[in-house]
């Protein structure tokens, strides 16, 4: 995976991040989701690196990045803290402005980055999510059944950590395959990286803290700037066979947050990059400026 990319640990202040960088051209930051690492971008990273300087970090708490201690408010795992990591990372790499895409949790980090640091991102893409506040405000039986982990992981520590830690690889494989994707959709090297990361109790705890933050401090931050709109053009992609398609008008959920939205479904379910790399890459090619 990631032929031609370099790997490094970069100190961004509060934490050090594991980062892959490859290619040349305008900077494109790619943010992964749960329960993955930056390895999820492998199916399209080398193609993107022909036109962009591609920057792929592991978010704090994930993969080979640092997993800081949390606090009672879960502030170290707020999307504001994670977004700040990305700004300092891109500063370190010399990118005053950049384009960015985020899948799943990475999309939520990107949403907060766009609000907290307007002007830094010139074009952005979010993959298979609706805004966090929208999810909690519209939860019903169907969503809670499919997204049970949102409500399991936010339980007080060490309850979910203990249960997941009993068989972390079973839990990981179930999450990767729970939406009909099947493990054969993922590169074996990527699955191996996810497994290595998920065997670490610190990673299990940190990723639970990510979800606890989403249900608490992140909602407070969202409420404080509810009327603030995303300024840059926004690409919204989601799986045509996924839960977001079934439960939401995904495009409208983002048109309430941004004034310039390009939105469409692509084949497959939640894990767009692995399930439908060609279609995802084509959407990126037509949207991001090289």
C-alpha cells in the first residue's frame, strides 16, 4: 500500500500523529473514520498523488497516533481538539490552505475544522454522514438499531472498553462487515493495520472517548454556532445502499449547513472508498482542484 508515500511521526503540539505523505501538487488532507486508520485511503491514494500532495494522518486516539489521557468533559477527544491537530499538521507541512475529505468520524472532524478555521480549506468533501447534531435529534428505532455503537461506546468507562477488550478482533471485524460490506472489500494489509491498532487497550478507550465527546462537548460546540455556515464548496457523497440513503435526505442535511453543496450517492454502503473506489475517485477528480 501507498507506494511512493513517506511515513513519519509529526509533533503537532498536544500529540504526535502518524502521517503518510505522497505526491505533488495542491495539498489534499484525507481523514479516516471508525474503526479504521489512514490505511482506509489506500485504494485511491496513489491515484490522487498523481495530482495532489496527499496528506493522510491517523487521528488522535487511532492507529499509530498518540492516545492522550481524557478528562471528565472528554475535551481531548472533541472534534475541536482533533481539528486543531489537523491545522497544526498542515502548518507544519507548509500548507496555508488546502483541500480536504473526511469519511465517517473524519468527516465530523472536518466539519468542525471548517467552522473553527474558515478560510483554511478551499474545498471539502464529507463521506456517508449527516451532521452529528442531526443524528442525535432524529434518532429512532431504525437508526439506533443500525448505529447501536453510537450509544454503546458512550457508556461510562470501563464498561464498553471491557466488553470490546474481551475479543477486540471479533468486534472490529463485525463493525467492518456489519453493513453488508464483507471483509473481502478491504485490502488485507489495511485489515492487518486495523487489527494491530485495535489490539491496543489504549486505542479502544480513545475511540470510545471520541464517541463520548460526540454525545456531549461536540453537541455543545455545535449548538453554540448552529447558524454558522460552511464557507467553501462542499462535496457530499454517500452509499446508495447504505443507512444514510434510507433514513435521511443527506443532501438537504448539508444544505442546511453550507451554501455551495454538490451531493450524490455512489454505489455501495458505508465504506465508500473500499467498496466503490473507482466511483469515489471519479467524484474527487471532478470536484477537487488540481
